[in-house]
């Protein structure tokens, strides 16, 4: 039976040095045994979204 897939979208992923890196990293560490994990980190991860209306979603192949 094929593993289920989980998509994690996060702005915080290594090599970022913030404390916020550890939560998604631990999710992947413990879920990877039973699930296929895909992590998506935007190219402009250093920029914060100030308004939802200013957010322009992009399509990407997974």
C-alpha cells in the first residue's frame, strides 16, 4: 500500500536560524516513517505578508 502524502507549507526551514524552524522540522522527522512528506518553502521566505489581499498565490508542481 502506498503511503499517504502530506504537504507542509512553511516559511521557516533550515538554514534559517530562527526558533520557528524546529516545529515543522520535528513534524517531518516523526511523520516521514509512515507518510511521504513534501515541504514547500516560498522563495521570498524572508518577506512577511502584511495583508492577505497582498498575497499572490503561485502554482507549483508537487
